């Protein structure tokens, strides 16, 4: 049987232990910061290229609608989608582009933490600035298609809209998970 007094002493000893802070060496901070910036840069490049291709495609489809005289709700949806793509590219640059480099003007760990915070905040708010600008165009395109197709084809339009909604929810979810991983890393650094 354990004596309660022994348990109190063990608890006091445990509480009295010195906590060793988690300190990253400068070269490790630089390595992690550079790796983060490379990942963000690659991702942003892919996103910019995707937005550019989408905008070119939208312009081509709108010009085709103009040439065929087929202007309608779908054309308005395409224009809104193209604008949304431009807004996403601008927001991506504004939120994640041009990080503060580690230059010796302030502690390296602070520059790295700032980069982590910037990326965490961008990922956590992706529903607003990444998905949000696309929604008006997508809704308009699907509404136009729903009104245009014969009643038998409406099930397909609804299914496509549902798949799009699921894909958008998935993008939000994986970005929030990424934001949480970064928040956990930040918490580790701020404790240490």
C-alpha cells in the first residue's frame, strides 16, 4: 500500500524538476525557415499558374459565347469565376507572398515564427479568401445550367454541384488541418 505522504513527496519532487526549454540551434531555424519558404513558394507558383490558366480558359469561353451569340447566365457565371480566380491569386500573394527573410536584424526564431504565423493564418482562413471568391461564379454557372437543361438533366447538374461543394469542403478541411499542425509547432516554439 502506498503512503499518501510518499505520494506528496513524489509530487513535490516532480514539480521541482527543472524544465529544459526546447531551443533550436540557429542552423536548424534557418533550415526550417528555408524549407517552409520553398514549400510556400512552390505552392504559390502552382496556384498562380492554375489561376492564370483558369482565367485564360474563362476568357476563351466568354469570347466563344460572344461569337456564337450565346450570352446568358452561364457567361455571367464564367466572368464571375474569372474574377474570383484573380481575387484568389491576389489574396494568395497578399497573405503568403514575400516573407521577411532572416537577415540578422532580429532574432532568427522570430522571423521563422512570423512565417509560421502568416502561413497558419492563411491556411485557417482559406474558406474566406480562397473558396469564397469562387462561389458566386460556381453558383451562377450551376444555376444557369440547371435552368437551361431539360428536367431529366437536372439531376446531373445537381450531382456536379454537390461534387464541387464536396471538393470545396475538402480543400477547407485539409487547409485547416495544415493550419493546426503549424499552430502546434508554433506552440512548441513559444513554450521553448
